[in-house]
C-alpha cells in the first residue's frame, strides 16, 4: 500500500497526524506530508481511517 497527500487539497487540519503520526507529519507551512510512502502492514488500517476522516479528502491510497 502506498499513500500520498495532495498538498493542493490539504487544509492542515492535522487529523491524519493525530490518527497515525508514524506516517503523517504536519509541516511548519501547515500542510501534511507522508513520511514513508510505502505503508507497513500494521499501519494500513490507521492510514485508511485517516483517509476516510480527512475533511479535505486530500489523502490518496494506492493498493499494490
Ligand atoms: S487530515 Fe487531510 S487536510 Fe488535515 S492535515 Fe491531514 S491531509 Fe491535510
């Protein structure tokens, strides 16, 4: 599974970071980015939850 954040859509709510700080990181400019783009199996449920709860629908997941 791969994940990325579209910074054009991200509004910096930080919900993704609250759900899965191992993968998402909020930058000083107010936008979230992804730390490892390849998501380890144990974090995939959290990443899916973050994507479903992102108010800006800025998180995109690609399944292998
Ligand atoms: S939850 Fe969505 S809008 Fe908020 S910081 Fe994460 S990617 Fe950006």
